[in-house]
């Protein structure tokens, strides 16, 4: 069962430890003597890391290579042979049952989520990896389908006998293979978090096509507060609305440090319409998905913007009610469209009436835009009535310049675009690039995924694909113009559409490499090397091929404020689903990118639930509130007035007791995620029960019987202190203070204490901060909690120094500072001056801190005993 002509790199063998962890014989694959897979077919073989990987050919740094070689003996590769070459090969890797696993699978082309089970047949289609618990040896093994030659692979459930199937596909009938030596990677470790880090580190060296997060710099906005225009406007986004949206936040007392101008700013046109005119009066996502980019600069409603327009005393007003009315009518139009489709299929007599209603609502939308003309006609002109009689700047550049003039703290302006330009790509003949309309063909592996409007529209309209040989020119043409206009980064969406159109371009791997190389070079040239958020990208080939430069990406599906399929409870249960996506996807994606948990609405019915997770997400916090629709009390629990945030120093991951559970509809599990602040750990407990993936219906749906209070426990040992060097010493304390953020309670805990019991209501949460207790003067117990008016109170502490007679603490923010102190201090100083403080016999020591603008909100505290 050995692969033919197995290569052996003797230099590598000399560098690594030799330890036999795996045995493969007579169809049984074991790990440390424990059977992992049985009934393994005879055409499957297993190879050690040293026989396959060539570290000397990697561009990884010497220190990274040394680290990887130290644990490479824990891993190896599966391969298999077929007699007949094919562009899509399916093969069993063996079977298993009775073993708990957690996995990640694609439920849409673009999005992945968690799934658990106990056998190979429990897997879902398009599984990206499977992590198995091996309780006999208190260890874990991960199997990761990867890329080999021009093929990308994924795992599938076997049709019988609990087999795990691997599918390798090229996406092109012109690209065929019959044999693979390293189509899946296997890795072993006693710690599941170390396991995932080590496995993806090994693959970074083996594939040499991506970089780890630790090798890259993350975008500036990662520790800032911002605003995205999508849910506020959808496709109706316009300069006046964006200006008033930012102004809203500033007047409310929080200053956005970045804005993402989402879909709706580009120059797109529909096939059959004038190729040099913008598509008119678009409202909702979906309407634009068959349109194509016809030029690289902004559409007319932004292009006609005149510098200074919004800075003077007579700046044009903005009525958010008009936008909301447009969105309401857009939804009505969308629903009527679905009714029309059903009526056509059923040959219903209601078709004529539905068509009449559609015409009526289109007329109402046109009227709201200002008549039959494009909405750009409402862009105010200069005083003389001409847009070009004065020597003024116009367009996106002028607009961004005015934004920066008005909003001094606005560090970054990002704009949206699809990987292929627009949703429908680039319109042939309208740019200097060679573009071809390519029909979309979906892989059979996507048959079991969720029905998706974006996919339906792309299949309907095809994609205008720029020749991959011009990918460098394509992205530089877009991005150099944007950079010159003042844009500092891009949100790139619809990334996996490439797999639909790869057949004539060497298959999905070669086409992806060409496009990702062009994107990478352009980001490096135009956006400081890291000015990008990747979205709709949660398939393994993007991470293996596209993250050489990309250092931030979405780890969840879009924030849905309601169920698009009409379940009224969806406004509640979809929010827990979002948190599961983000938490479990971070187990693998977090090794390559900074996880981005996406935006939410501060006035949503579950806004506080989202706020709890964003407070400890370790990345940017941003909203998509409509103009005039904000909960500033909630926002100010997340964001400092200057637009910075009390950010954790890692990204949150599920606790060990949640890894192999279903926190969505098992009726028993509360999602718990751990993270670190600079001087303590934190665990968030979220009741996400009430919904989940239905394998039979191939969609997420509500499970109302699960939407109820859930009990559970939490303990300081559930914080994985050793996962961050800066936090490792925090895990060695003899005692901790535990602060319950929502209950506003304090408790003491040791490593040997009984766990804290809790009951959490549906769609609610609690955050537990664990702060090491320090003994002062031999008998005084002390631990700083931080500002309790912020959800992540521990993130407000920037500095901590213990001196002989007390503690010196640097705190950012204004509000109630809390510490635990077993005795009352003799003196409390704020910025060098004595101040009155409050101390209670239960150990609560508090002081109200002002926000001092001149000090950027930072206060120096001295607590002396």
C-alpha cells in the first residue's frame, strides 16, 4: 500500500524527530495503536511528512521552518490511485463510527459552518476538514482535504457502511488525473487548538501557496469602530446619505474610524441596455447580480458629486424615510417576482394580476427615486446649474476628501467589489481588457447546498470573465484608480464564483492562482499590502491559494436581521447561527487570517446579543445602522468616543466542552468561547439554541422546541491560556477574580474550585472575566477588572504594574472603574491627584473616571495600601 516511487528527502529526515504514531496495514489505519479508520480500500496509501514535503523549497522563514519540522512527525498524507484518469475522482478513505467529530462544511458556495456527528455517514457534503476525538489516548486527529496538482478536494459522506469519501476535482474535463500522493493531510496532537495550528502550519510549508496570519500584518481597522453602508442603503447608497450616516455617529458621541461603501457605487449596466449608462433605480441585492462592470470608476451618483457640497451651511438634506420606503418597495417587488415565477410554473390564472402589481410597484420605486430618470439626477449641481463651469473637483475623490475634512478621525475608506469586478463580471468591449461571457456551471458537490439567490442569478446571467492572463492589469486598473481617489482598501466579495467558470481556463486551481496572484500584487501595490477584507470566501481553495497577502476575512455568513424565507422567529434564531459560524470557522481560518465577525444593527431586537460576541471577537466592530436608527447606549458599551475599541488580543474559539457539541439544537449546550485581554481571560456564554442546519431540507431553519433557557457551567481552566504567549503566565495564578459582566457580580475562583453554575435565557449571554489575583503586602488580595460600563471590561486596561505598596494601572475610557481589593486602599490617585473612591466589604473598589480628550481617554491610576 505504498505510493509508487515514494520520494524520500534524507535531509528532512535528519532534521525531524522520528516517532511512529501511525500504522496502516490490512485496511486498518491506527493512531498510537487506536483504530481511526477501518475498511480502508487497497488503492489508498499513507505517506509520512518527510517523504512528501520538501521544506527546503519553501519560502517560509528559517524560524517558521524549524518550528514546523519539530512537530512534522505528527502528520502524514493520504493518497490514492484510480485506473482511469478523470476530472472528478471520488474515493473512500475508510470508515469509522462511534467517534465524536466536529467538522466544517460548505452550506453555500461561499459560506461554511460547523457540523458534529459520530460516523462517516454523519458527514455533510463539501466538508473542509474533520476533527476526531480519540478518548482512549486523550488526543485528537484532524483530516484535511487539500490541493494537489490542479485538483482541489473535499470530504463527503459515504452512501453506506460509515465510509468517509474524498472527492478530488479539477473543474475542467481537460484536466484529468488518476493518482494522488498527498490529497489529504492527517495530523495528531493531545491539544485540539495546538493541533489545528500545527496542521495548517505544516500545510503552509507543504503547499507554499499561502502564508499564516503570524507572517502578515493586519489592516489598521482591525482595532477600530466603523460603519458599513449595506443594510443602511443596499444599492441606493449615495454620497449625501453616507455623509449623514457618518455625521449621525459623530453627533451621537462615537467617531467611526472607517467606513465601507458597500455594493451600489460601481458603474454597472445590464445586458441589452446602453453599455455606457448606469443601471437605474436598483434597490435590493439580487437586482444587480446580472449586471456587469463597464468602467472602473464610480457610477454617476458618485461621479457627479462636487467638492465642498456637504461642507457648507446649505448642504443638501437627507431623508432616511425615503430610503426605508424604497427598501420596503424593493422587498415587495422581490416577493412579487417570486410569485410570478411560481405562477408561470403552475400556469396560474393569477399571472396577469401579478404582472400588473409588479408594474405598479416599479412605478412607485421610480417615483421615489425622482421620476423616470436615474436617481443620480438628484445630485445637487453648482450654483450656476452646470457641473463643469467651475474649477472644482468631482467624483469619488472629491467626496472622500470632503469626508476626511469633516470627519477628522476617519482613517480608512473601503469600497466593495466582486472578485470578477461586479457580480456579473466585466462587460465585453467596454474596457481595454479581453473579456468573455462565460456560462456558470456548478460542481456536483454543490448539489446539496442551500438554495442561494446569488447563485441563481449568476447562473441566469453568466459572468463576464477577464482573461486570467490579464488579472494583474485588471486589479491594478481598478485599485490604482481607487487609491488615487483616497480609498485605502477593498472588501472583495463573491470570491468562489471562479469555480463556476474555470472549465476552459485550466480548471479551478489554475484559474484561482492567476486571479489571486493579480489581486495579491495589486493589494501590495495600492493598499499598503493589507487593505482588504475577503468575503464570500469560505472554501478551502481560497485559503490554500489566496491568502498569501490577505490577512483579514469574514468567518461567518452575512448578518441577517430577519429570515429571508419568512420565518418570523428568524430575527432571533439567525443570530445564534451567525455566532456558531464565526466561532467554529475561526478554528481553521484564524490560522491564516484575522477573523472578521461582520457588522450588525444596533437597533435590532437581538443587538445586545450580537454586541456581547463582538465585544470579545478580537477584531473590528462595525455596524450597518440606517441613518437615524441607532442605540447609542449600546454602542457606547462597545466603542470609545474616539472610535477605538477595548479589543481582545486573540480571537475567540469554542471551549473544549463545546467542540463536539451542537450549541444550536441539542437543547443542552450553551456556546462558550474563550479569549484573552492583556491582563486576564474571558469566556462568553451565549444561548444560541433554536435553529440549525437541516440535512434533509438543505437549509437552516428554526427548531422552536430548542428556544428555551439552558443551564451550564464555566470554569477558569476552560480558558486556553497557553494559546497565546502573552497570556501563558496569566494561567499560572493561584486565584482569580471572576467578574460577571451582565449580572455585575464578583466571585473568587481557583484552579480547583467547583465550576460556576448558570442559566442563560434564549438569545442572551453572559461574559465572565478571569483576572489573576496578586497578593500585595503579603495579605491584601488585588485584581483590576476595568470599566464595567464596557462589555469587555478587561480590554480597557492598557497597563498594569505592581509596586511594593500598591498598583499602577493605565485605563482607557470613561465610566465606572472596578477592581477587587480585599482591603480598602489608603490612597487612590487619578492622574497624580488624590481622589475619593468607593470600597465595599465584598471587595468592590470603584471610581468614576472621566473621558479626558487631551489624553486620548487614557487615565493613570495609582492605588496605594
